[in-house]
């Protein structure tokens, strides 16, 4: 079986008919929230995931259903017509207080909003059946439970409706709902479309690790044009003279969120270390402000040494590339002393670059 045939085989987008009164049949089509089951291994070899809905676009008739199947850490958000998605992070109603660095000095973000996962995203619709007519928001919530079940949505009104992922700003899909009786693509056509989408993203995935960052820049992740994301920092090793400044930035087309963070410990392997504890807060409804906020006041470029903040800590804060969120797309730091400095993404701790300062 060739690669194209295997992609068609894994694309589980077949329509399922169920009887309705009056002889009308409603059909259910499947939209995968992330790569369809079975497609992931080829992407894993490239260290790439895809922040997109598969298929990206689907057409149904009024009264038909979409089965949103969770296959990655994604959500769906169907807002009222004209609205956008809810943000991933929001204020909890409290303010940050008593946040000091290891030298005992208060961080600048004391008095700022305490950030956490948006409360609306912690109400879950997995395993439920919903209906949508364009007037009331429908959300899946975040897939934080083990093996979340699909959410089935019946579309009651004709139109073109855009849905979003709350986790990855810019990730979206479209459903075109046509009046009853109008022609829509067959299950076979849907499978072909899905296979083509997977194949296109796989071609892109194989190129991302080879992309180079501009001089003086470390790309925190590398993005393709359709939601593909290489989970690594590029370059993975940098050598600069003391006094140099590097900018850690999100790849321009990225839909993901990352940090670039230096300090004591390996957050992937040393959970009890300083960085390990900060990374662990991303698994909680309320984030440690040292992990969420940039360590330096906005518009300030710190000089990193092993004694910055008492323990060599520097954090870009949570970054994304979207103009629709308040998060920064990049942050810069100057290196003030020779040595080796490891930078990690606290959200994806396996992402790392090492800066050698001479």
C-alpha cells in the first residue's frame, strides 16, 4: 500500500446516516481536532505537530451534524456570528502579590492580574450533543481529561461558520452549511480532501527543521503555512561573545505558544528544580506568575549572568505570534558573562537551545 493510499485509509471522515422524521436523512461528518488518528507517527519522526482541523473545511446540509473528535491538545470554539474565540489565558480576579526573586527582590508583575486558564474553557462538552444556529457560542472546553470523547454538533442554520481552537491562536476550520436538498461532497470526496491535507502538511513538516533563523535570533519553534509546528529551538546551539544580545522569537506563522526560559534545572527531567516547578504550573488552572510573565519589565532588556535574580533566571514569558492576543511575539536578552546558558520552553520542556558565551 503506497503512502497516498494509506493516508486515504486513515482518513476516517465517512458520513453516517440516521433516520429523521419525514424521510429526511441527517448525516454526520467527522472533523479531527488535530491530526487524524494514525497520521501522527510520520510527523513525530520530523518532531512536528499540526495545529489545524482535519479536514480544514467541510460541507454539510442544514440539520446535519459534525462529530468533533479530539486527537491532540486542541479545543473547538464556535462563536456567535461575527465574534472571535475566547482567549486561553485570562485574569482570575486576583492580583499577583509577594512574588520575589531568589535575591529577595520583588518582580515587576506584583500588582498585575493573576493569570490562569480561562474559566469558560474548564467547562467541558466532551461526550455531549449540542446544536448551533449562529447565535450562541458552543465550546468543547480543554481536553484535560484522559481520553476525551467526541462532541457532536447539529447545525440548524445555513451559512459559512468558522470555528477556532482556544489553545492555538490562529488555528481555525470552516463548515459550510447548505440548505436541505443541496448537493454536498460525498464521503469519498471528503476522504480524498483529508488525505491531500495530511500529505501537504507532511511535505511541509519535513522541511521545517532545516530552516535557519536570522543572525541574532533564536526561533522558538518553526512554523509552516498551514499550522505545522516544529517543536525545537533553531538553532539548537549558539556561540556568541559576551555583551551580545539575542532575540528569542515565535516563528512568524506559528499558531502555538512557547516560552524561552533560563535558570536552574532541567524542567523536563528535574521536576523539583526551579524551572521544573515553573513548568509544572502550566498543568494547573492558575499559572505561576514567574512562568507566565516575562521576568523583566516590558521594553526592558536584561543582562543575563549566573546571578540575575539571584539564580540566573530569565524568562521571555508566554509568547505567541498572533496580533489578536496581548502576548508578546518575542523577547531579547543580553549576555553579560561567559559560560553556558540553557534555555527551555516551559510549556514544551523538551524544546531547548544552549547558548555558549565566550
